[in-house]
């Protein structure tokens, strides 16, 4: 297994992670904010977009992964029912919006989900890690997006 491990320390790095986690699925109840250590954790089943075609057919694979953000000062959600922990979320994109701060590159990391769900992380700076942590399995289909 060729496990993926990525670190993001700026918005460009974060866009690379965003491409790798597009169409990842997770349960609402698995999202966790740990304020004592300023960390937000997202275990997910990531679609492995980096896998190449095999014999003229797409290789549809998912991997168990974790994306976590450090230096998180607060978390807000919109369009996500926290009282329904079994609901499944599909991640579309991760982006960074800088804000004027007296010190440092502070901003908001936006986690954008299908169905108009959003998680906004108030961060001191961009500091994210994506790591594949488990096995892989064949996905039944390849996610498709309308242009």
C-alpha cells in the first residue's frame, strides 16, 4: 500500500490537500474539535484520485484517512445537523480565507460539503496534515460532478 502523507502550511499547500480529499465521505459524529490542544480532526473514507487507470478502466479506490488541523481557535458549522451523528457528509473542497490579524497569518479554513454544509475553522495559521491510516478497498463507482 502506498500511503499518502501530506502537510499544508499555506493556502497553496491546502489546495493540494483539497484535491486529494475531494469526494471524501465521513459521518457527522466523527468530526471532532479538541479545544485543549487546538485541533480539529476529520476521519474519512477518501477517494484515491491519484490512482491511475488500469487497462483502460478507471481504478476506483477508497482509503481510510485522517485530515487534522492544528492551531484551531474555534469552529462554526452551517447546514450540518450535529444532532444527527450518523448522517454522511461528502467533502467537496477545503479553502483558506485570510483575515486581518494583528500578528501572524490568521484566517478561516472552510470545509465545504455537498448539500450546502460548511465547517469554518478559525485558525492562527494554516497547519494541516492528511494521512492514509488504513487499508484500501474497491469503490463501487467513481464520483462525478456536473460542469
